[in-house]
C-alpha cells in the first residue's frame, strides 16, 4: 500500500500541532487562535523542518472559510442588531472608516497603490468574531448591555466584510490587480457603452440580487422544510448530513451558478437556517466539524506568514499594530462615549475590538491572489493579528486594574408591597 498521502499528512500534522500549541496557549490564558497560527508558521515554507503541502492546505482552508461563514450566518441575529442599532450601525461604520483610512494612509506612505492600500486598511478594520465572542463569554458579559452592543457592532462589521468580499473580485482590475475576464453577460452589457467596470458591477449586482432573492424566497421555505422532514426520521446522522449538505451545497452553487463567493453562499445558508426552529440543533451537531476545519483555516493562514517581516519591516509592523490596537480602539471608545455611554462600557467595547482575525485573513489572501496587494501586506496583517490577539488578554487585565473592566448593570427596582 502506498504511503505517500500528502492530504492525510497535512491534516494530521496540522491538527496535531495545532492541538499542542492551542493547549499551551490555553494554559497561558491566551486565545487559542494564536496557537493555531503559530502551528501554521512552524509547518510553513518559511521555517526549517517539515513543510506541509500548501496547495492542499489552501483547499482545506476554503472548506474552513465555508464552514466559518456558515457558522457566522447561524449566529446572525437581526433581533440583536435591531436592539442596539442606534449605536451599533453608526458606530461600526464609523470605526471601519477611521481604521480603513489609517491603513490606507500607511499603505500609500509605503508606496503601494491606492487599491492595495484600501484593501489593506479594510483588513485592519474588523475584529475577529471568534476572539470577540470568546472574550465576552469568558468574562460573562454577553448578556449585559456592553455585550449586546459589542455583538451588534460585530454583526455590522461582518455584513460589511461580506459585501466587501463580493465586490473585490469584480473590481480587482480597478484596484490595480488582475482584472477578471469578462463573461458573456458582462461583455453584452459593456457593449451598451457603460464601460467594463460599470458593466461588471451591474452584472455582479444582478447575480447577487438573484441569489439573495432565491435564498430569501425559496431557501427560507425549502431549507427549514428539509430540516424538519429529516428531523422526523429521528436519524441524527441523516440530520447532520442534511445540514452539511445544505451549507456546502449552497456555497458551491452560489459560486458555480451565480458567480458569487463561497463565503457569501455559506453565510446566507446559515442565516436562512437560523430562522428554523431546528437551528440550535444544527449548530450543535455541526460544531465539531466546523471547529476542525476552522483550525485548519487558521493553520493555513499561518503557513503563509514569513516571520522575517518582523526583522525586515519592524516599523511597518509597529504601524500595523498601532492601527489595530490604538486607532481602531480609540475610534470605538470615542464613538461609544459620544452616544452617552459610560467609560467602563466604552473601554470594554474598545478592548474587545482591539484585534483582527478571520475576515482580515480571508480578505488579504483574496487581495494577494488577485494581485491587488503585495505579499508583504499579507505578512503584516497576519503578524498584526497574532500580536493583537496575544495582547488582547493583557488589555483586559489593564482595564480590570484601572477599574474599567467591571460594569454595574442597572438592577430592576424591587416590587412594592401593597399596603394593607
């Protein structure tokens, strides 16, 4: 029997090393994502020793992206967003604009094109869903006011990133990267004299709207119907297969037939499924597989990182970290305070957002693949993410020492006893 099995080797080595370093990170009270990224660095091509198959790692990462975005869709709560919409929507958009502008200025100062600088800035503007939610859960504040604001803020950031991931590929040529070849529909529209960029945006928008319409009109009815039918078979195995088939099938179909990204398809599959009464069971049953491929996604990102950037571009790395931890957090703090909330609430939300993660990786890797951003931008984003994730617990510890980590939630008044 042949034992040259690069797929198995990549998965086994990646998962085992991620487990070991994730355990070390947990014991050190650090986010486990830091351990997963470091595992990727160790088995990547820029460090000595074993080098995993990068092509296969990227294929596994694509599955990780699909399942990560499916999980984001399952967690999407329009009700939570509407409860804090007056601060979460303008706050998140304002913070994204400030951080993106800072990143754009830094990229422009480094001699990059304006398109590369904008994509770089966007990559620095959004927080990691995984890190933020786990930070809130560990501190037991998800159900408090500041927790609701942070989650609503995160939902808006996620929606902005989903839209960005849809728009970057068709705009790659305009952003200074490799223009995507025109398909027949786009070429026909371009012949009307509107130009290739406008034609690309029009066709892309039409395809996205067609996909959204199909998901919201047909999918919102068909997907819950399938889940309920399978649930009545009382076969847990079939139910899990149904959930995974819907997630992967919708993601693949969205890319194959509508030309939109795997990420958008998976996100809407999860969002539609979240409207079903069986969504909690679907989330629970698919969690192990989602976690496993999410780990492989972070490992694959670590494999792309060249540690030499720490020595060759220390000032650029420092600037990246300052934007992530300083500029972005100060913007969030100022916005929350401007909306009338106290210093502890503003400080907690600012600290929660002082890191970047999965969406930043997805966007910057897409930018590199489309030749929009230089490779060093990817290295800076990965290094900035790793450092900001490591610094996040320290930031919270500082807040606790300054008395800003604890918030006294308003308690309901005790019911008055009736006078006899």
